[in-house]
């Protein structure tokens, strides 16, 4: 009984602290210049100055079909989609602070990297890369990003 009582006191204390915090501004972002979401998610979400961009796959935003070509063609389309979403949020690639790259074949990562490097300049964003068994719509690459709105020093 004593443990349950102390747990509820801790929960009440956390709730009181949370209610005293200023409210965050949250907004779903959408642009027709990038593929529409194909499920229950947003292309991007802005929380105050932070933009969380959902994983982008190599789909043409007009046809909603995978672009033709190799992994580099796919990566270019992914980066174009990210660029459109960033611009819609008032950002560009210099505002990106973190990316997550998903590839179907880690053996092609060097090719992805060649394209990726064309869009980012130093200081590069933090990044994680994972090889996965399968990606949506059987594409070969997907990239998600986090960006901060506003100038950097």
C-alpha cells in the first residue's frame, strides 16, 4: 500500500510540473511539392522551432510513383522531396541537424553518400544509417530529418 501511495504522489508531482510549463506550438506541415503522406502521419510536424520530417522515399510528388533509375536516382528524388518540405517550413539543408538514412543494401551506401554530400555542407548534420530488410513500396532508400528554424551562428 505504501508503494502505491508514493507512486501516486510522484505522478501528481510530475503532473503539477508539466502543467506549469509553457504550452508548445505544434503544427502539421504539408506541401504539394513532396509526396503526400500515404498513411496516418504528417509530411512534417513543427514543434516551436523544430521541424520533424517524416521519412521520404523516392516518389515523384505528381505521379506518386517511384522514380526510375538506380540508388543514386532514388536518393536524388528523396533529397528533392526533403528540400521541398524544408522550403515549405522556411528552411533549407543548412537547417538540418539530424538525419536517419535507411537503405535496403548497405553495399550501396557509398553511392547514397555521394548524392547526400551534394546537398549538405559542413558542419554536416548528425546522422544514423541502418540497413533494413524492406522499405515502403519496395524502394531502396528512405531518409528522415530534423531541422531547426532560424539562423545559426
